[in-house]
């Protein structure tokens, strides 16, 4: 995206773009902005919750880091 992220919906879209190739099921849970970082949570678990956590730079619109728990954890 590489542009300013002004809403929770935009932050969620940035995070989902990372997941779309590998995870067919994606359900946004939460997006919260603290200072210049959007914290986004997306459930990628089909049968039980698997919450992927993202940090999205609000000024640049890029994912700074993310973590997807292993299946079964």
C-alpha cells in the first residue's frame, strides 16, 4: 500500500493482503491505533480460533511485523 492508513478498515486490508495467498479463511477481529501503529487481529482458524497479530505503520501503510500461531497451538 505504501501510503497513510487512516482507518481500521484500511489497516485490516493491509494485514489481510499478507494472508490472502496462504489463508482462505480470514475473519477480522480487531484493529486499534496507538500512536503511529495499527494493531490488527485476524482469525485464520477454520474450526477453532487462530489469531494472527499484525503491527501496521499508520504513516507508511506497511506491515512492520506479524505473527500467525502454528496450527494446533
